[in-house]
């Protein structure tokens, strides 16, 4: 049997279109989509990565990888060029990036492939060598915001994913600070929290800057508390800020959530397993992850924690890093 449909023609009328012929071959005439949502590299569907970090006083260069599809321990899949911590992470569809960091204020942008287990390579420089930076990712570019070098910085740097190149200064955050967390929607980058020399201490600021144009950030809301050394996660609709420290220094375990749809304050939606500072964040399409960190400077954690995006809930322990450490960069694919 042959099946046919009436296909509307431009200007009116219809024509008969054969969709299944006598040999059972299917023909697709056209596919129409009303809207196509812009994707973002701020969520992955395969794996999360943690790169660099520090164990008490020993700086690390390991690139750890763990699965998003099942709960399990991480494996060591490569090395950064040199040991580094307080670096920022970015993700394209094919590579993970580590930018900036300590010690001695790094300006290097490194990248490593997601398709194979391999070491990173040097692909460019930041505009200012600095540490304690936050990272964001659009579909086309990686971003680095704020930091310390050795003064407090407000620059927003951008570098392309399509070619290996140096970063350019494309704007400023609202206040110079260090140790903020980075989040990314499909349209904007966010820098939440951070620290400045007392008496200012910790900040609760949520800054937003556009991906579509080079511009300064605007203050669009507040975290539930002023805090720093937190980890950042991103769902398709919300940014998350988890753990960290308030000032005077006291570590926290709460998970804050703020919406991307409008400019608004964050709400407390759950807790990490324990009070934790300087962990790093990764994001799948379904869950936020917080890996590593420390409770006290000599108590570096190897725990990989996961909390759901679909509901407001506490995190659960889903695996271990290869080495317990803090102040790493996070990536995902």
C-alpha cells in the first residue's frame, strides 16, 4: 500500500506527497521547528572533570573525570601543564579549559580534549595574570571574571573556543573581588559572592553580564548570605552557589539557587553533606555536583556530591576524586 499526504503549497493549494511507497520506503518531506532553544556548555550529559587543586601545601595537576550517567569514583585521565590551584574552569563542546590560578598569579589558558584521555596544552593568555578567578562558558567563548593579582580585580576576560587565542578584556564586574563562583545561562554569565579586604569582607552580590555583546556586569540580586570560596553550578533555568565561607571566616554547607528568567535574590534550597569551602562545581543536565574542598585546611576532601535540579534537596555522596584536594577548576561535557 502507498500512503500519501496533502502538503500545503506557498501561495495556496496543496500537492500530494508520497510518504511511504510500495517498497515501504519512508520519505520525509520537511521538518519544521517552531522554536529551537539555545544550548549551553554549562551543562554536560557525559562526564564531569576536576582539574588542578591543592592538598594542604602541595599543588596538584591531575585532571579527574567522573561519569554523569552512573554514580562512581573519578579516574585520572591526564595532567595540566603544571601544578595549579585557584584556577577557573570553562567548557566547550569538545574541550575543557583551565585558566589563571596560583601560585605566582598565572595567566595561562590551557585546554584538554574530552574525546580522549590526554594532557592539556597551552592555548593563550589572560589579559592579567591572576588567581581566585570565576569561570563561565557560552556556546562560543570562555570567560574569566574578577580575581586577585595581587590587587583585587574586576576584569571580565573572554577567549574563543573556535581558535587558540589570547583573552580580551570585554567588561567589568560591579565590584573588584576574589573567590566568587561562576554560573552560565544560555544568554548570560554570572559571578556570585566573593571577598574583598576587611572591613568589606564577604559579598552577597549576584552579577550578570551578557554573552551577546561585550559589556559590564550589573548587580541583579543577592545570595542568602555574603560568602566566598563557594562552588557554582548551572541548570538550564537556575544558577546555584554551594558551600563556602562567610566573614569572619566560618564555613557553610547551604545550597543557594537563583533564577535566570528574571533578576532576583537567591533562596536556600538544600545543604551539602557537611560544611565545606573551596570545592569545585560541575553540572549535568539533571544535577549539580560539588567535588573536593576542605572542612579545615588539613582536611582536604575527595568526596563527589550530587544534588538534583528537578527538586530542592540536599546533596548525596556519589563517589570520590582520585586525590582529596580543594581550589580546583570544574568542567563538563
